């Protein structure tokens, strides 16, 4: 078994994508091409091969202290969660997995091959003068990856929760089956939302991500950032959207909502190997008013599209847990795995583990929480 390393995603064949399991779009080639095009330093792509057989695969992104993808930086996310001023000592860092704040993945058909690519990644991080290597947003149920990281000496920390919605097939009843999952009060709330959307005359349109559409939707997401005090660079944001349009191909689409012929909201999402990933959303609040467009776009209309296309799950990422639970999502705990190369910093990371180990997993569909718009907008990655 040999480890092969390359610095561009171009040339990664279908074997790379098929080696990854579920919830793996952000480690798949369409997203990796976007991440490569917007990276300050070229990423790494590690592959464990036996002859022509791909046994393990791992993307990795060198991150300097000033990169804008803050939710993928260990200093920002650990400093934010644990309020530790020394987190900056973790930078620069080699971030393993897809450059996205949820569902960090490695492909692992063989435990030995996975160990080998992790060892190779750490060697490169040390050679490049990184101060740490990390694997953020590891799903709690990814036992093979967790075992490999623990065996390689990483410290695991309770971290985030990612939310997903199981999509009932058309044969199972589709949208009616979705509504039947809830108790009477939530079913009444959904009926009230649908009635308000219908009364307002909301119309939906499914579109590709074109330059013209980018110009129309970008201000809406910037409105969302401004509403909740999330800093955003408008020019950089548009460049990210253009890169996504250029590099992710037909995996990306946009569902828009109009009121009285005016664009009122959108959700940008990806479809990959039978799963959807709701990535970005935004609204014109002067047009939207009190109409529940957030639920109409991200749940009701997107779910009906997923049913029609035979999609099995919609993944909504992290943040705004109560809102997502209130519309049927289930939470999946995620852990952050960190290895600092400085012994003092590594000791501090270990102290965090001792002080706070044991993540809570949110409840089942229909959990508590007031309905409303998501209140944490991830910076575009």
C-alpha cells in the first residue's frame, strides 16, 4: 500500500467520489474544485492505494491565520466555543476534510490505509511549518474515522451539532408522510404556514446558478448577515458564488420565491449521490414582510422537490438547532479532533477535553423551539 499526494483536485477520478459514504458532498470533487479555486494555499489530496485500488482518501486545506473561512479554522471555532485566548496558537493549521462547517469526511475502505494517509498529512503539516493539524466536524457515528484519529493521538472535543431531515419517498406518502411525523400542534403550525404562503401568492422557481441570478440573490443573503450582525465582504461574497457556479457544475441549484413578481427569498443547495445540502439562504425583508418564506423555501418546497427527485435526506448544517428541530430535523453530534505540535498548547487542548467531554444530542422531530428564521448564517466557504 502506497500513499499518493497531489495538490490539485483536477484528475481525481470517479473512484474518489464513490469511496466516500453518505453526507460527503463537501469532500467530493465538485466542491473540492471550488475550494481549490478559492484557496490562498493549494490544498492536499491524500490517497492510499494498493495497486490501482483506492483504499483511503483525504482532502486537506492549509489555513493561515487570516483566511476568511473562519468556521473551518481551529483558532476561531475553539476560541468561540471554549473562550480560550490561546487558541490562536493553533494557527496556521492543516484542516483535514472538506472545507465546510459540517460533516468532515475521509474515505476509509481499509483501517491501515486510513492511518497511513493521516500520518502522511501530519508529516506534511510539520514540514510546512503548521502549528497544528485538525479534523473538525467529525460525525459522532463515524466510528472508523474517530478510531483512526484517536489512535493517531488527536484530542477529541465536544463541538457542534449538524441537522438532517429524512425525506419520505413518494411511495411512503411524500409530503403528507412528513407532516404525519409531528404532533397535533406542529401539524397545525405547518398548515398555518402553508395557508399564509398560499394567501400571499408565493411562487417558486428552480434555477441554475447563473451570473444574472448571482446579482439578484447576493443582496438577499447580505441582508440576512446584516440582520444578525454577521460581518461580510460583499465583493468576496460574490466571488464565492461565481466560483461555486463555475466549479460545482449541475450539483448546484437555486430555489427562489417571489411575491407580486419580486424576488423575496432563495435557498442555494447541492444535490449529490441522492442527498441534498441546503447551503445558503437570504431574503428581501421589505418584500417578504411577515410571510413565512424561510419555512416555505427550506422545508416545504425543498422537501417536495426532494420527494419528486427521489432524494433520501436533506442536510442543513449546524446552527439554529431549535428552529431545525421544529420542522423535523434530527441532530447528529459532531466532534473536533485537534493535535497541536507545541507541547504546551497540546496540554491546553487536553485540558479542554477533561473539562468538557460529552456532547448532547438534540431530540427527535418536533422538538421544542419557537419557529422563526435561522439566526446563524455561516460565512460562505
